[in-house]
C-alpha cells in the first residue's frame, strides 16, 4: 500500500528493445529459468511507491514474453533514439504525475533503491528530476570510463556527471561516487526532455543526463548502498546467472 503522503500515480516504465549492438535479444536471455526482463519487472513491482510497472517495447517477442508472465505492456515506436524517449511516449498517454525510468538490463535491481530515488524527488516540491549515487569502494572503477561518476553540491544536486575520474584529487584522501542510473521525473519535464537542446558536454561524454544540467535543470542525487549490476554482454549474463545460483544455493542451505 502506498504511503498517504505519496501521490498515487507513480508509474514505473522499463524500456526494452530487442536490438543491442553487444548483446541482441538480451531482454529475453534466461537467468535462473526466467527472461531477464521478468526479473527486472518482478523486483520493480516490489517498490512501495510505484502504482504500476509497465514494460515499453517495440518488439513483439518481448511483448509476448511479458504478457506470458503477466506484465502490462505498451507497444512504442521503433525510431526512439533513447530509452528516455520510449518512457516519455508511455508517459504521454497516462495521467501519472511522476514517472520512473527503470533500466531493463539490471535483473538484480533493488526495489528499495527505486523508492529512495522516488522520495528524493517527492521530498522537494520544486524538484523535477532525481537519481542515485553510491560511494565507490573498488579503485578499478574510478578510472573505468564505463562507470559514470557524479559530483554533487552540498544540497544534493548534481554538479556534473563524467566518465572521467572526477573530481581530480591532488592528494590521496579523496572520494568518488558512482552514478546509479535510475531516473525519476515529473511528467512535464519528461515530456519535454527530448526537445531540449543537446549541448557540447552531452556530446563529449555521451551522457544524456547532462542535457538537463546544460539547460539549467537541477538533478537531485540521493545516496544508496545499491550497486548496479547491468547485463551488456553474454559474459555479464554468465556472471549474473552465477550470482543467482549462489543466492539460491545459500537460501536452500539456510533452510
């Protein structure tokens, strides 16, 4: 049941496409006997604050799989440049006033992290967009361009996102924060997001969230202990499948 202080129309959308440069069809790749997209949907539906979780796709194979495990599905256009645009198409046809973009390639997503991002936006009436960050503990992630870093102001708003190790630390006592890609939007901002001008920072970093900052839109960033584990390659799938196996084995042994 939703908290009475939270608006009842908070829509979670999982954008999912079949085409993928590194791993075609990964949404339907099996993990512990279920399609990956099913794991994402089942975990997202455990959020306290989401009124509904919908899968948005342009592919009939993904839609058929989603219908088979009982998920709501919205068919979307096939020409979207990003998952954000696909989520916005779904949002435009609903009355939800808050929309959460949930990555479809994170089968271990923590529903509590989704709730943290939602509350980060709802706690600030003027906030239009929110996301998450986690303190980096693995030194290898600091210089890894595939791990996006974020620096924030004292009020929690994002100052910058980068694939580079920011901030630069002249000493040895600095700390870095990993951006966790769960996005929460007010409806009006999301519907107009794709029309915002793309600036040089977004083009250089290839990070769509910089569009908001370059257009003067603050992004509130909340802390989380959740660490994203995405599936971008068959090797990632094997690693995540192993985690599922270890987790299920531990549960059986404890039982």
